């Protein structure tokens, strides 16, 4: 019986190796990636997550090269559980590659990996691409030195002959950087639990960057806590960091990776048919707002001045910050800011927040009071103002006209004009139409060359 099993296993290996050697580099192929595949901690299943099995049963697997199970394949690593997983995959007709997770890591699990893959970390080439499976449990939440040597050797020996590189491990090892402090992956992969363990940024990522190839790094330790995210994507240079999983969240999913000669498409597949998944690139840390819209010159004692940032489709909250004698209310896209009587200048900051992903970088805007920042040493005003027939006429006193920027504000701080003008060469004069401006008191900001002036004007 043992001899028969060995013969069958060797026949399968030879068939698999042969198919890899004879595949064209231009051949299109597909593989799946499923993280935390046993599902819920409280589940009674011995094998794979039932909703995953149900979803996979609806797929045609003829075009699927394999499924990569990125750790926590079984809840309890027993011979019965591993046999259950093997039987389920056989019934689906799916070839699988296992990635060691903390739930899988015991003597029985290691024996299974040894029988299937020759060890708990391994590599192979297929369709002109390189696949490397690492074990982040040999040294807790890290990649052991022998695996670093293994990784470096594989990259150095194959990098010239392959197109793409796919890396797989279980824990989300890259969360050891502080910018991931609020990223809600599974509990053992969060920043507080990872920062003292992971060597990803010091030992792994530099090797991947140096290849000059497109590298895709997959982890599976997400969606296994009720408050966890189920999907993550980030691009650092030519390295993409991706995490996907299932178990205890409504948008649990696996990934369908479609590889062709000139493109790679990664499609999230929800287990629940009622759930809509967005493109994977949207499941990322928030970026800084492009701009903060609102007046940059405000009189002290102005209250309820509106500032806002562009709407972000996947961010529900905006975190506003204030530095100076000013304050604001409402942490949404819009904020109303009060500038106190002792306001002399300050900074308004805005950052997008996304539940489960944290707060992104801050965009800052400097706000000043309308006091000239550059005046003539003799206190001589280098221009004159007149309003004639709804036209503001600005005449400069210099022989050579200078480029001019004009801003006009209502007294509540709302900017109603922001324009560059070029004075007439003969008259050194600028004419600003004011047909749409209602009569009243306004604040004029005038920049002539390197000098700036501010004053109140009355329009009739």
C-alpha cells in the first residue's frame, strides 16, 4: 500500500514538473488564493470553511492551475482534519499548495507539508513565473535565516529567466511599520503584535525590490476576527502587498489571479453572493487629500468659515486638526472653523480615515490674517485703486509693470476671485470686472511681483 502511494505521488510530481517545463511563457493561466481557509474560530467543520467549499463548487476548474491556501488551513491540526481537507480538494478537482499558518503548525502539520511539498517552505517555476512559499512560524511572525538564504538563492538563480514572482506566507508580516498601527488585520498580525517580531522590511523586502521584477506578496491572516478587514492591497515600487481571508466578516473572500503575457489581474471573489467587492486597489491605506478648499486669509473674529476636502469614495470620515487660535467642528468632508479674536495665523490639517485601515497622511493648509507680508520701506503704496462702472481699476506706480495676482474675499472669508493678471505695458493698469459682485465691504489681496498688500474695499 505504501509502495503504491509512493508510485502515485511520484507520477503526479513528474506530470506536474513536465507541464511546467513545457508551458509557454505566453500562456494565460489562473490560480486562486484563499487565506484563513478553515473559517470561523467557533466553526464545527473539520476541514475547509463551508462557504468557501460552496463557492468553489460553482467554479469550472479546468482553467485553474491551482489554489494556494495561505495558512490556517485547519482549525486543529489533526490527521482527521488534514484528511478532510485533502478529500474536499479532491472532490473539487483542485490542485493545492499549502502555506503554513500558526493553526497548522505542529508535528502532524509538518508531516503533511513534508509529504506534499518536501518541507514547510519550497519554491517552483510554472508558466515562466516563480512561486515561493515561506513559513512564518519557524521563527514566530518572521522569516527565519535559513529561509532568507533560500529566498536569496532562488531569486539570484532564476531572476533572469522568469517574468513574475509570487511570494506566499501566512501572517501579514509588513504591518511592523508604524503607518499600519490602525490596520485591523487578524489579532496576531496587527502592529502591536508584529513590531517586535517581523523582519520583513529589513530582510525580505529589500531582496524583492532588487529583482527588478513584478513581485506579488500574498498573506492570509485577515478576516479571522469579527472586527478585522478581509482584504488589503498596497504597492511599494514593483512589489505588491496583498492580504485576503475569510471566517468572521461579511465580505470574506478569496482571490482569483489571472496571469497573461502582459498583465496580471487580481479579482476578489466574495463568498456571499449578496456582497459586492470593489477593485482590489481600493482596499488600501487612505492617501492624503489632494487639497483643502477654503480661504487662506481670514480676519480675527470670523466664525463658521467653511473648509472642505474632495469627496473620497471609500472613506467615510475626515480627521481635521487645528494649530493656532482656531477650532472646528464636524469630522466629515466639510468643517466649520472659528477664528478667535486673538487669531494671528495657524494651520488647518485634514486626513482621510477609513474604518479598519486607519488614518492616512495629513494635508496641511496655512491660514493667515490679512496683514501685508512685504511693504515698501517708505510705507509708500505702490498702486492706486478705483472702481468705475463695476470695474476695479488697479494702477501701479512703477515704470515697468509686474505680474499681479488678485484675490477678493467676502468679510466672512469666502474667496470670490482668485486670478492672475498682466498689466498693460503702457499704462501699468489692471482692470477687473466686478459685474457679479454684490455691493458691500470686501477684502482685497494684491500681490505685485514679490510684494503683497491687503486692504478693505467698498464696492457700490
